[in-house]
């Protein structure tokens, strides 16, 4: 599914510079919550799994 930047502005209810950064992969300044909202608005299904981290030696 490909959308134009102007369509994404409407769908995601964001300003064009934010959409431009998103499309270029510049997401380090975006919160996980915001990315999940975008995924929901785009109708994407997500599976989130957390693996156990390694235990650190004391």
C-alpha cells in the first residue's frame, strides 16, 4: 500500500515535514506511542514480542 505524502498528512493528521521525516526513516525523535498510532490509522496489524534480556553478573 503506497500513499502520497499529502494522503499521509490527512490519514495521520500530521504536518508535512513530520511525514517527510517518517518516509525517510528519521524516527528517532518519534515516540513509540506515536508510531503505534500511525500504524493503527494505516490499518496495520502488529505483533510485539519481548524477549528476556541477558542477566548481568553482579
